[in-house]
C-alpha cells in the first residue's frame, strides 16, 4: 500500500512538472506562435492554474476540495468546448 501511495505521489509530481513545462513552451517557446495570438498564452495560464489546483488538492488531502476542483474543471471544459464549437474567442 505504501509503495502504491508513493508511486501515485510521484506521478502527481511528474504531471505538475509537465504542466509547467508545457505552459512555458506556450508562453515563450516554439508553441507560442505570433506575438498577437493570445490563445497559447491563455492556454499556458490555464495549465499553470491547473497545476496549482492539483497542488492544493494534494496538500489538503480533502475529498471535498477534490470534488470542488473536479466540478470546476468540468464546467471550464464545457465552457471552452462551447466556445470552440461556436467559433468565438474564449
């Protein structure tokens, strides 16, 4: 059981690191695109926020916090999907 918990913790750390790396690439790296394109920068900000939320959830060890974050992510995902489907800016 301890080994499984350790592996899950390590996975969470790696996911947060990956989110930070992708956010950096979207801000200043080759994925940033032209300076006037704000979509990659908005996506980078969302990834940094997601990383921070994961950090909050793992530090609190609270099921209620996890449920709230999950609900927020679902709502945000639905909003982005609706925006993309309509062709409007986010």
